[in-house]
């Protein structure tokens, strides 16, 4: 009761403060499209705030040429075309990004005394996410086109890592219509979202292992094609100082599209295949030969794992070539061996470790699970592409919040002449 009373009192005070400026900006003003809008009257607008509903009486203008009206005061307060205040929008974004929309609505009511319907929570969050995603893509286009030049981070980190992976998101039938999938019926039920994580490294830990700089991670994601996603990676890499760091490293699971993307964005970067994916393929290779190895299976696998740790792909190939294989077994073994031969320069793990580099993509693997999986892959969930893209954008923003607060301060980027 005390909280409800205080919120009601606060909403009244806020309403009075906002009413001090009714938004009258003269009898005529620019409508934003090159025409003049004329003052019509004062009209009420009610919107929800962190203190509860507030009604604002403000000047209303109408443009005869465009056929629409506007209230300058709405734009100044950040409530033009919306019914939530910027403060409540931020609260709603956090709640909706954290869990299902029904739970977010309940959380806002229980913890903040704010009453919003589930549908309003959903619409507001998706609108915020879409706006943030559009802002990221617009900035990426400017940076990639060198029309917006971010200043180097200060202090400049020693190493910058870029890790990329993809994961499927369950979609509605309409979103996957006509797409081939891995199911028994050949129909797709998911769409892949591509995720990239950037972080820096300046030192090793007490055991001599590379240590990720605290609060240095930023995340970007997209359902777009690899070529479009490459522009986002390029822009974020430039923003994070890729053109200035001593060591730039790109880590992936070995998929061809990842290395094509790396070559298209930062060809100078050191490319590393995630060691743990390589070990999985090594186990698959060993299983394809198990019928010939017999009791020597574990011994052979251990020896090949040592070859892999040393980056000796020639040794793995030589050990496989010793077996006279034919038919399907030869094809199966050849596919697995091809993974190592195609990625041999990216598997020099002993050399990479001697330079203090990470050789695992655990950060982006965890990102796929936490940013995407925990929120969008719960039981019974089926998304539209636009809805999923919006919520993922909010979760990426949340995951990158600390770094964003540091590097997006004023005067850290400048437009070219």
C-alpha cells in the first residue's frame, strides 16, 4: 500500500513537471518533410512510466500537405508514437530479454508495481529490439564504408579475438515454408542465426594460459546471409580496434562459411580452428577405423590426439593411410581426414599456444547457449524471424552492456569530411 501510494504521488509530481512545458513552438513549424505544420489545439496523451500512467496536455500541430499531425513535446520526451516512457521501455526490454513475455509482465508487476499486458510487453520489446538492430546495421554500413571512423580504444589492447558460430532457432511453419531441413520429412523447423563475439586479451594468468580481459566482450547476431553478416563483423572489428592491435585472431569451428567470412573481412587475422571441435572430428575419425584397430583403438587415438596437440596433421594423415580401405569406409574416413587436411594451417596448436593465444571457441559456444538458447529455445517456442531477431538484438545489447558504456561515450568516433 505504501509503495502504491508513493508511485501514485510520484506520477502526479511527474505530470505536473511535464505540464510546465505544454510544447507550444509557435503557430507554425517544420513537419520534418519540408512542409509547414500549423498549430491546431492542445491535446491529451496518456503514457505509462515507471511511476504509473501520466497524462500530458501538449500542443498539437497538423500538416495539410502530409496529412498527418505531430506534437513536438512527444519527440522531446521520447514518447512520439509510443505509449511507454523511455525509462519504462528500458525496464521492459530487460525483463522481456531475460525470459518469456508472460514472465516479464509478471516481473514488472511484482517488482516495480507496473501493470502491462503480455502483448504490450511483447510489442514494446520487439520494437526496441528492431530499432536497436537497425541502428547497429546502419552504423555498420557507415563504418564499413569509412563514412564513420571510430577512434582506437584507449588504452589499446594487445590482442583482439573474433569468434563466430551459428545455431538454429525454432520457427513458425510460415517462416520455414519451402526450406530444406534435417528432419525425416526433409522440412526445416529452424533458421540459423549467426553469432559473433569479440573480446580482448592483454596478459596470461598465473598458469601461463591466456586470460580474457574482464568485461571486454561484445556480441552481434543476425539471420542474414554470411555476406551481409560479414559487413557487421567488419564494422564491429574496426570499432574494437582491429586495425590497430598487435595480434588479431579469428576462431571458428571449421565450417567453410566462417573462413570465407574471415578472408572477406580481416584476411590479415590469424585463423584458428577450435581445438575441441578438432578433437571431436578426431574421435569420429578413430571410430571409422575402430573395426581395424581392435584392441589398439585407445592407444591409436591417444597417439593421434598428441599429434593434434602438436599440430602434426601430417602425422595423422600418415597414420590413417596405413590402413587399406575400400568402398564406404574409405569415403567415410576420407571425409573426416579431409577436415584436418583442409584446416591444417589453422591447427598449429603448439605454435599458437607458445604465442599465448586462445585455441578454443568456448566463448561463442557459450554465447549460442546463453544469448540464444536460454531465451529462444524453451519448450513450445516458435518464432517469427523479425521477433527472434529483435529479442536476440536486446540480449546481445545486454551481453555487451559494460563495454558499450565505456566505448560509446561522446567523442570516441568522428564522421569523415
